[in-house]
């Protein structure tokens, strides 16, 4: 099992539906849109890994909130487990890097439409439920 962790990163936005926007990352290697996530380093706690991955991929620091559903899937024939948290952005600035070339802050409906995988769309719904804005 490949252990990984990530966050559904969000910020308050009174102009957006549900009063918030969700940050999605574009990974040029896969040409997909997803939530920030990545593999754990040896001995690393899952929440610490999730927060590290958010900062590495988006340039933003965040405050973790509710635990969201865990995703299970296969990559190159190996099972992968990704633990997720809701996380509100606190500060930071995005700079394109080798892993992520773009980020987009989108309303929940727009984020659901942009995400490349259904399992990531389900995390948007879980975030809204956790924040009681559904």
C-alpha cells in the first residue's frame, strides 16, 4: 500500500456560491486537475504530510479542519491510500514548480466540473458537508 495524504484547500469568498472557493492544482505530468496531495516520507505522520504537500504544491499554508473520506485506488498496479483533510488557507503565494504549473480558486460547482476524477469530486461534497454549507 502506497501511503499518501492531501487536503481540500479552501478560502472564504463571499461572492462565490456557498461563500467559499476551493483550490485545485494542475499537474502537467498527468495533465489533470486535482486536490493537492502526495506520498508520505518515511516515518511521517499523515496530517503533517498533507500540510507539507499543500505548501509544496500550492505555496500556501493552511489550518487543518475536519477529516474527509480516504481514497483508495491503484497506480501502476499498486494499491494507494490517500488520507484527506479539509484545510482553510492562512497565507502564502503560488509559484509554478515542476509538479504543479497552475492553481485555480473555484466555486464548489466549478471545482466539481474541473476535477479530472470522480473520487476528487466526492471530496468537494464531503468538504461542503463538513462545513455545513451544502
